[in-house]
C-alpha cells in the first residue's frame, strides 16, 4: 500500500476505480429497491468493502494516495509540519 494508515492505494487510478465501484454499489443499492425490492440492499456490503469502511475513509485514502511521496512530516522540538519531500 502507498500510505502508512491503510487507506491509501498504490495508484490514484486504482483508488478512483475502487471509489466508482463503492459509490456505484451504494447508490445502486437504494436506487434499485423500487425495481428489485430489498434484494438490492445486498449491494451495500460490496459498497462498504470497496470504500474500506465508509465514504470518508475513501476520501482520506484519496488524499493520502495523491500526496504519497510528495509531502513529508518533520517534527522538531515538539513542533510538526508538512513540507514538500526533499526540502529542508
């Protein structure tokens, strides 16, 4: 995985594809209820699994995936900040 927290993906394209599947399944679960009944709600676990828990987790992972390798955190004397990678 790209990030240390477990939300990031290896690539932005992969993360966006996982988001499309997850959000598509969540939306489909509710949109299809009038047509196929409660059976459509079986798409909910697929959506939650694809988003790794929740839509907010997916967004956090997207931010981590985009920033991976571009930002680094440095802490000096109890003061931490984010900087572009390689800068001092």
